[in-house]
C-alpha cells in the first residue's frame, strides 16, 4: 500500500463525492491516474486502498464516513461524507460569515475558502449563492485578533489593558481613554456589535459592571490585576440595548396593530393585549420596562404608531423628549 496513493484517493473522495453522489471504482481510478500519473497501478490496488479507508471509517477512527451503494450490475459507488457537517450546516456557517459587518470581503472569502475544504465540489457549487447584506462602512480587520485575546483572557483568568477609541469630527478614530486591570467576563453580540461585559475596579464595588464595544478597543493585551471568581448570572444588559437601567416601571402602551409582532418579539408572548376601546385597529397592553435611553429611542422608532398611556411620569418623559425635538426644528 502506498501512503501517497491512499491520501490521493482520500482527496478524490472528499472533493468528488458526498452523501448523495458517489464514484465507481473505475471512475476513482480514472481521476487518480489523470491527476497523479505516477500512481498508475491496478484497480485491485485501488480497491485495497479503499478498503483501508472503509475500515478506518467503520471503526470510527476518522471524522468521515465512507459507504458504498450497489448500482446496476452490482457495481459499487463509493461516497465519503461527514455526518455532522453537511450542506445545511455549511449554509448556516457560510451565511453567518457573509453577514458579518466587521470582516472585510477578503477575510470572508478566506474563511469560506477554508471551510469549502470540508465539502465536495458539487456541494460547494450549491453554496455559491450567498445571503446579501448592505455594505458596511466600518470594517474592523483587527476584530478577529482582538476577540482572540479577549477569549484567551477569559479562559486563562487574566485582566486586560486596552485603549478605547471614538470618532473625531473628521471621521478618524482617536484614543479617548486607556483602561487598566479590566476583568473580562463574557462576550455578547447585541444589535450588530460585539460587546465585552467586564468588571472595572475603578468604580464602586456595587457598580463595577461595564460594557465595552469591542470594535472600539485598541491595543488589547493582558494586564496585571486580581482575578476573583464571579457569577455570570449576576451580570445583565439592557432590555433595549446593552446598557441597563436601575429604574423599572409597568408601562401601558397603545399601539397600532401593525406593531403587534414587534411587541411580542420585544416583551415576550406572555403579555396580555386587548383591543383599544377608543380607536379601531389599535391595541393596548402593559409591560415592565427599563427607563433608559434605549427605551426612549425604542419608542421614537415606532413613530406615530405608539402612545405611552401610563404611568403619568413615563408619559411626561416621552412628552418632554418630543418637545425638545420639536423645539430644535422650530429655531
């Protein structure tokens, strides 16, 4: 048995077959001899090599499965596939990479090209159609490396040092602050951004949780500092964005029925809605909300299809916000 020939046959089966399409012994030999003329040998030798691969597959010593099915005249068709990574799984991963708003197109193509190595040629062809996303004006090619440092720090229980940047008026990212001894807790994906939930020892002990936009972090490195075990369940983020508010209220809303899907997606299907007595096609419901800037922006996004009915303090909060906006346009 030639080790090189065995690897060549494995490569052919990986690229030319899958769970739906197989190759006969004669077809495998033809491709083998076309690609690797130096491996010219009898079909019997190739059959023996395939038997070795099948034995490895049957004994679960490899990550693939090599099977055959009998066709006309009892002719076997061999097919190699990975049962836990097929077309559907690949589609989900490819789409996840494609919709990333922080990877450049070059980075996306590189990642997808590497993953294509786990698929046959016919499967790769079926995955040529990609989900489309709007172009991202802000791509951060350093994001994968930054995430890797953060994940390592969490795994190895290390504190972090990093600079935090913001845009200036000319559209350039400028370092605004340097953070030291930051204890990373977990990475969260929220509203198209990665956030780091962390402990900042600069603040009072009962107010040390901070959330940092990872794409704004620069020069991330391990730092000194005490690492204390924490309960991740004690950490929270906001109802409407990453930044939570301590003040909560039960708020009654009147919404147009067009917003019903959005309401259940935001507050859950446990809330009770009923038709409004005063306006047709409108619905009234109550829910507990965090009174944060995220809540204000959420209400404004619904434009004229939402009204805060109660309590008066929250209604006045939105009224004052609208008055301030109106005043800006009447100057």
